[in-house]
C-alpha cells in the first residue's frame, strides 16, 4: 500500500509543462548567452562555475546514456574521466620536459596539442572501458554494479601508487592544452564556449544514437534480452559498444576537466565521485539525455550555494536530494516536461 505522503510531486499540483524541444532550445540559448550576461553584471566567476557544470554534465550524459537506455548502472564513470585527465597530464608533462613518452621499441615524442592529447584521452578511456566491459557485461544486476565498482577502485589505487605523477597528492597541469594558435584556452570565455560546443556535439551524437536502430536494440535489450536474442541481436555486443562509447565520452570530459582546474588527483576517481555522477543522472531523470545535464546543474549549483553559508552543507544537501527522489521520481526533466523515460 502506497502512503499518500510519498506521492510524486506531480500529483499534488498542476505544474505547467514545457515541450522537450523548447526546454532543450531554452537551455542551449541560455548557455550560449550566459558569458555575455555575466560580463554585463560583472560576475565572471559564474562563467567558471558553469564551465564546471557543463563538464560534469558531459560525464553525466555519458552515464545517462548507458543507464537510461541500456540499464547499466556503472560505478566507474568517474574513473574513466580520471583516466582521460591523467592522459592529458602525462602527455603534457613529458612534452614540457622534453621527455619522450616511450623509447622502446621505438621513440614516441609527446605534445601539448589538444588535437592529439584530447583524442588520446578518449582512446585510452575507451580501451579501459573495453577491458572492463568484456568482463563486467557477462554479469548483470548487482554483480555488474559490484564489478564496475571493483575495477574503479583498482584504477583509483593504481594512480595513488603512481608517484611519478603526484601519487595520492595529485599533480598540477603546468599549462593548458594548445590549439596551434587557433584558440586561446587560457581565456575563460573561450574555454567556456569550447566546453559548450563539445557538450552540444555529445548531446547531438548520443541523441542520434539512441534514436537509431542501435538505440532501439539497446532499449529492447534493457527490457527483454531473451526476446532480442530470439530476433538475432547480440545484446552483449551492443551493450559493450555503448559502454565503450560512454567511456570515451567520459575520457573527453576528463581532458576538459584537467584543463579547467589545471589539477587532478586520484581522489576524483574514488567510487564516491561516481556515486555523485549517478545522483546527477537520477535527480535529472533517466531515459533521456537532457536530464543528466539538469541534474549536474542542480547538484553542483546547490553545492556551491550551500557551501557559501556553512561548512556543514552536506547536512542540508542530503535531505534535499532525498526529497527530490521522493517527490520528483521522473527527475527534473520529467517534472518540467511531464515525460518520463525513453523520450529522446
């Protein structure tokens, strides 16, 4: 028997609904014009904050893709982003010190170019996701969750023991990635728009993916794997492909992250950070791609506001998240649009 107190918020009040296309367009317009507004009201700090929110939004979207459409609850998304960040850090450190990345069996010189380091971050993160996926995707449910958690912790402890790059204390990025003179990534507004464009491209790419036959197979596998197998589709291969794509996107977000904060430590890859990303997806709404972005904005924005009032902001933050889960069960996206899962 369901207790009336815990009814979703939509049953208590008639909230005006926003068509999904209008919501997406409004968010895109707001993000595109925000630096101009911040300049007018002289609050450049919020450009940096919104850049951070968009970077976490990219990680959350990558998780929302596999969680909402393939039913894969992964506790390793922060680890994939961390791997991408460390790839950029290591390549930049070698390039600035004039040390080759490797000397055997042949010599490979390093670089600080974003056109090389960022795709390299995606590639390495994708390879890590491939290895983990080949093992973890042979299980399901809680066993899959525990395996991704175990692998994420293995990656975390690996980088803790990597003393050459700061170990547990982490390491600073000496300078941001270069773009051969095309863009000045040291300019906060330029970096903001680079992040915005990447977020938009990731959203468009994943939206096309979930609306393609590939996405239909993922949804079908989430609902009934046996039926999809009877139709001749290998759920394992489709889920593995989605898992690798999500890992690569998280790696790209990691490359943006270290360029934004110019610092990375293994603490970012701890399972607690992955749980934060899962919370972003759940609060924003699963089964769509805009929800995770809304969740990232809500959680990071709430964190920034509450931490300005008290150092014990977690005491307020936790109950607010609990209320969000209880009364907006379809997430912020469902609350605003009136739609639930599979609406992209």
